[in-house]
C-alpha cells in the first residue's frame, strides 16, 4: 500500500501538458519555463518583470514558450506600459500559436493591447491574415501609465470570453464573447511587442498563468488532391500536417508505368500538409500514371487510408488547336 501511495503522489507532481505559470521571481526567462525567440531583446527587470529591452530605432520583438492549452483553457497575465499606447506602440499576447516564431506566418489567437483605439481585443490569425473577433471597449487603455490584467477563457468547443481589469487587479470587466473554432490546437504561447524608438524599454509583462488541456487529435488525415509542378514533380496535398518519417519515405509510394518508388520527397516550405514527389527521369507526355500511397500518418500518428490517384502530363499539338 505504501508503494502505491508513493506512485500516486509522484504522478501528482508531474507537469500537466499545456499548463505553466511564470512571475519571473527567479530573475530569468530561460528556465521554468524556458522562453525562446528574440531573447536578446528582452530582460528581467529589477522588479522581476519581463521587460522589453531593445534599443533599436523601432521595430518588433517576440518571445514564446511551449503551451498546448486550448480546451477548457484559461490565460491570465499582467501588462504594463510606461506610456499611452498608440498605433506605433502596442503588444500582442499570443494565447495559442502553431509555431514558436511569432514574427511571420502564425495560425493562432492573440490579445492586442493598445493600438489606435486604446483597447483590449481578441484576434484570430491565419498565416499573415489577422481578424479581430472580439472588439474590446474603446479607450480602455487611454491613460499613462498602463497596468492592465487580462483573462481569457475558452471551452472545449470554441467559446471565448475576454476580460480585463485596467487597475491591474482581478475585478474583471467583460470585453466580449465569441465562438470561433478556426484553429483547434496550440503548441506555443508568447508575447510580441511593436514599438517606436522612444518605447524600446517601456513594456513589461508579469504573472502569466495558463491552464487547460491540449487538443487530442484522433482524426485521420485525408488526401486533398494534387498539382502537377513540372515533368518531374507532383505536389500532393493532405488535410493536415503530416509526419515526416512516414510521409517522406519513398517506400510508401509506388508510381506506375515502370517508375517505381520516387527518387525524392520533400515538404513544401512551411507547409507540412503538402508533399512534393520527384523523379529523376521526366514523365512521358500524354501517358497516364497512377501513384499509390500507403502507411502515411499525421503528426499525432493517425494513419491515412491507403489510396491512389492518376494523372497525365498532357501536351497538345498546336496543329490540333
């Protein structure tokens, strides 16, 4: 019985996937949890707060840390500005992101604090397209300095609620609610500051508390068609990112017409749901080929049903037009 009790206590001490907290009382952002990204543009202040610290003329800077929380999730954090925010000086706090790099293409959600309307709002981002889905109350942050605590909740199907307290406490006011299930998984949480040359050290972050469950993918991927790139390469598309080990194995593909296994397989850059099948010798024009695929899996290990598709590189004689 003592042995069983020990096992139960040990399991309770294990970190839950997607959950973390950080108040920077340890004086760093490199451990427990570890933040990555543009680490040379941030520091921990003497007050043990994460501080933007980039003496560039102007620009943006980000940090991110692993977090899979998205179902029945809650995100809380404190943001301080030593100025009145504007269209040139504001912060995006990414609740969910598919990538650690917050500087470009991101699929996820973020809270924007400041900008033209001095508001706290929730945004959806898909690639580089950013869409406001909760329009917070205008002029909530029309003040100097700013100390605002934010809380966001999401249930397991995609109902979001955004709260804020502009006195920095937990007397939250509801900024709005919305249903959005465009993105259903997360891998990273992070902050991104946009600043001018006079604000490079005047943004602060603290008291991050993230709880919730990760999305568990049990859905098998699907074949979504193909594109003929040239006479030696075919792009095949799937419904979600694919596992590299199985999807880039030439033995899992067979091409008819005496071709056999492909000579090379690569993901389209930044799109692991798109795979390029290449051969060294060109496909014959006006000949139908069949590609068989099998034993492929998505990132969660869900297998795709074996299948095939046929194609031909058609060359039309100008005299037949």
